């Protein structure tokens, strides 16, 4: 079935929530380009996110994120945009994200995130301290900001990439806004490795 979307879809959420996997699948289904804020920044700076953090620090990286959103706001290209997990923490960025497109928050439980990110060395904010403690702390701080930014909220736990992709398409087509699926600790873990 062919679907036509008339606005950008912007995916937000914690590291490991599946933004890249789902973004790519969504882009393929909708025949739109897939882009990712981290990749844009790495290309512009000619080095990895990890190196940017090491060399210039987090604030420098956050400024690059804001600069990029300002650029994307000017663009007429329709796209699926995946965003770095910390990007919605700035108020200016939250406003820009909502101006750029329909913002979808991909929600995932702490345990799902920890499982997906185990062994990851590319994300500077998760190095050092024990992963579970780090995720727990950051997620508690960030979840309200993700919720406040999103037009639509989708729980990804226990769902396949295809299922989440279809839910996003259905919501875009029905024009439903801010659907926050009830979170329950009873829900099963996602049965597919996404990363
Ligand atoms: C970050 C998330 C990363 C990347 C950087 C910082 C964060 O992106 O932007 O390591 O602060 O949560 P992903 O969410 O795509 O992993």
C-alpha cells in the first residue's frame, strides 16, 4: 500500500530506543530520505561523536545540534529525521523540533534500553559508571522532556520494528495526536535485537 505523508517525521527518544532502525524502515516504507542528526554532525565535523565530546566537550556538541536544527528548519526537503537522545533537553531545540515536523517519541523501558546498549562504546555519556545506573538517572531526567516535545508517543517494548513503523504510519494518516500508551511493568521485552 502506498502512503503519502506531507510533513517531516522527527523521531526522538533515549539512546537505544530504536530511532535509527525505525527511522530507516519508515523512510523505506514512505520512500523518503532518512537522516540522522548525529550523522549530519559527524560529517560536518569530520569526526565521531565520541571524538567531538572528547575534544570539545558536551556543550560544543549541543551547540552543533541547535545549529543543525536551525538549518533543517529552513529546508523544504521532506524527510524522516532521527535525533540524538539528548537533543530535546534544550528548550530552543524542543520548539525547533516541533516546527520541523511531526515529533514521535519512541518510548522504551529502562531494561530494554540497557539490554540494547550493553557493550556500546560509541556513546560518551554512557561510558564509565555502570550502564544501568547511568540509564536510570538520565532516563528519569529526560522522559518528561521527551513527553513534552512529542506530538505522538509510542511504546516500543515488545514490538517489532515493522509493528512500530506501521503504528507511526497509521497515526500520521489518522492525524491522531499525543497517544501515550499505558506503561505497565508487565509488558514483555522487545523480542528483536534492534541495534
Ligand atoms: C546522546 C545520544 C546519542 C548522541 C550522543 C549523545 C545523548 O545519540 O547524540 O552520544 O545525550 O543521549 P543516540 O540517541 O542516537 O544514541
